[in-house]
C-alpha cells in the first residue's frame, strides 16, 4: 500500500465501514478491518483514521437528525466490537515494553469509545495499558492506582457537565502520586479546562496523547491541603454550589412558569412534557459547569448547539429564550449566573428570540 494511495484507501475504507455499521452488519465491518490489516494498512491508522473518523460521523449524523438514537447506539457498539477484533489481529499483538498507564473515563462519563481508541493506540506503541472503561468512580480509580506503579493516568471526559467530577479525579490521582493526562471534548478544543483544573498535561487526540506520554512527567506536586478552591478562586462566591443544589427546584419552577405563559403546553403529551423538562435540565446542568469554570463560552456554546439540534429535528426552539429569562429571574441574586444567561440570549438566532411559542417536542 503506497503512501500516495494511503489517503484514498482510508476514505474508501471509511465509506465501506460507515455503510456496514449503519446496516448493523457487524461481520461485514470486522471483515473490512481485517482485510485492511492483511493488506498492510497500519493498525493505528485503522483505529484513528478509519474507525475514529467513522465514529465522529456517527455523532454528527445523529446531531443533524439523519440517524436515530438507536442507530447511533448500534453503530457505536459495532465499532467497539471491531476495535476488539482488531486488537487480536497478529499485526496488533505486540509485546509490552514500556511502563503502565491507566486509561479511564471520569465518573458519569459514558462515552467510552474515544478512551478505548487511545488505550489501543498506546498498546500498539508498547505501553502496558489498564483500560477501565466508562463511568469510573474516583475512589475506585484511586484504589486501582495503588495496586502497582503507574506512569500516568489518561483521563477522558467528553461532556462538560462532568468537569467538576474530572477536577476531583485529577486532584485525587495527583494526591496518589500519579500524573494526569487529560483528553476529550469536555476539556475544550484548546485544552483550557484541563489546564484550569490542574491536569499535568492535555492532548487533543490519541496520537498527541501518545507523544506526550513519551515525554514523561516530572514528580507530581505534593498533595498537602490542595483543594479545588485553590485552582478556582471564583468558587468562593458559592454560586456553583447553590445552583447545582437547587437544580431540581429551578427546573420544576421553570417548566411550571412556561406552562403558565404558554397554555398550549397544557395539552402536551407526557413525552413532550418529559422532553421539555429534560431540555431545561440540560440548560441548568451546563450553567452549573460554566459557573464552575467561570467561562461564559461553555454555556453559550451549549445553547447555540441545542438550538441547532432542535432545528435539525424540526422542533421550534422558541422555548430557549423564555427559559433563559425564567432562570435569570430565579437567580436574580447571582451575578455570574445572570451574566451567563444574558450572554446566551445573544447566540440564539433572531427568529428564535422573537418566536411566540415554546418548543413542542414530537
């Protein structure tokens, strides 16, 4: 397989793998990957430039409402099993010659496939890898680290609402004497939240993560009396704590007032009401994460993305604007919250900001 044809070969394989996973044909998907390896394609390229890229497309197609949640889950499950099949191919079974690294997702983070890809890349590069999978409670992670020496923990977080949990995990790993390499979309495209939360390093993708591990880490900082507040002094205003603790009441009051403002909501089906409540819940969750990092862009980016997803589903996103107002009225004594809620109005399209009706979920 010549270098000149590598890009074309990758694209052909991506197209064929996409067709296989969307058709829910696990055997065809595994056969495609095995044939590519047999033909000389590098296992790391198959993992990242083929399977990884197809997985990204799965997420994009779901957001654009071109595939269903069930299709997304089925395709992801097939990709996961294809990765397992690749790991046992003769060209992928290499002797571990380097130190031990644990790869884990923070507690509450169920998107495990990016971390799984990293684990396999590290194995291909000679590392001993303990892959702990999705939703690893921090106490369990620390107990695992105490079993034997680790060069580092590669901590994955995809959903920004899990950043406070990631912060606790980072601090706990360092207290156990193990440096943390952070990765995943939740840490920001530039790694800003990884650095803000005290991670020893950040990497934007699996190849960069492997290269960063090659550099090694200096001794971890002492664990004496280090607290999250040391990294995030803005938490002293207690807004994050108050908003997250009162989230159920905020959600309930916002949904109730939306119904008062828009009587049509009284005729919603149970499913429509549930979807509306879930939308408000996500808004409050992301507001909490933005308060934790004190970054307006984390919140406004989520609101803009939500509006796009609703539009792709043919759902009027007009409930977003009054929902922001209703939350602001409940949080009138919280200046950072009000600042973020006001900023979120500015990222909504004009037709949404002026629309007369709330979101109606089919």
